[in-house]
C-alpha cells in the first residue's frame, strides 16, 4: 500500500471513529443522566469517548507517516472493534428481553461478542513486543507473535463450543448452541488454563521490551519511556473504570458467565 493510500485509509477511519464515538457516547450519557452521578458519567465519557479517539489518532499518525510500521496497523484493530462491536452489542442487548429464536445470524453475533475483547487485549500485547519500529527486538523473538496469534485463535474456537450461551448480560436468558459440546465446568477449566497462558504471554512481551531497551539507542530509549508513561495512564484510567463498573471490553469472566451447562 502506498503512503498516500495508507494515509487516506487511516484518517478516514479516524474521522469515522471520532463521529461514532461522539454520537454513541453522547446518546449513552444522555440516557443515564438522571440515574448516575457526575463522577460516574465523567469516567464513562473518558473511557467510551477518549480511549477510542486516542487509539485512532495515534494509529492514523503512524500509518500515514510510516505505513510499513506494524504498530500503526495493530492500533487500527481496536478502532475497528469499536466501529463493529458497539452496534452488535447494542443490538444483542435490545433483543435480550424478547426471548429471541437462536437463528444463525444471532448465534454468530453472540459468538463474536464473546471473543471480540481479544481485539483490544492482543493489540495491546503486541505493542511492547513490536515498539517502536514494528519488529521484535531480534528475529528470535518472532515466535512470541506467532504464539500470541495461536493463543487468541484458540479462544476464538472455544467461544463457539459452549452448549448454551447468554444473550447479552441477561443471566437467566440463554440460547442453545447447535454446535456446542462443552458444559459449563469444562469451559471454566479450559478458560482458566487459557488465562494462565495469556499471563505468560504478557510477561514474555514485557521481557521483550526490557531486552529492546537494553539494546536501544538514546532515541529509542526515550520512545520506550514515553510508552511506559502512556501505559501507566491507560492502566490507571481503564482499571479504575473497570473497578467502578465502567469497563467491560476486557471482561475475562464475561465469557465464563455467558456459558451454562446443558
């Protein structure tokens, strides 16, 4: 892809995500205005509006200036998740009270809704592995990226195998999965093992960033320091919002709770 084409794609997607963020966040906040305090609404606005816009801006800047740098394209993935995942989640929630029939389109949307948080978590996981030049610290570290993709693919497969799944966040409304073969206990055990593997990948990617820092020149070391500062701010905001009931994309338990034994 040429630099001009990459810039057009990046900034078009940035403009789209900005408009959608304002519309969806504004609609959600107006709907909660009478039942939530100002601090809660401010926190929700920060997560639902600021986070996707910041991702889109940074991704657009990198892709438009350095289209061969993998980091920019990796950051585009969470932006695409926000564009697609938001409407799907809202549609599923709107269907929940009506006891919908388990049609193929609905089951596909539920399947996607059960694993789409990976499209946020794994791009964040790739950042310390690839930052700042879009490549691992050395060729020997490429296996980490392959392992991460394989581990995410495994969860995508598991997301389609529970015998029953919840519709949205309604705990007592479930749909039978025609291809489901796993009961609740089995799913919980498998997801527990999967999360342990994910934590191992997180530690490995952190070690990769440390290895890169030790070998980096002065410019790259400054870039890594800025990355660490930005990561600290993101963690404080996101974890704080999650604890307050604002977060939800990276909900490890949501998948488990969304499954029930047959």
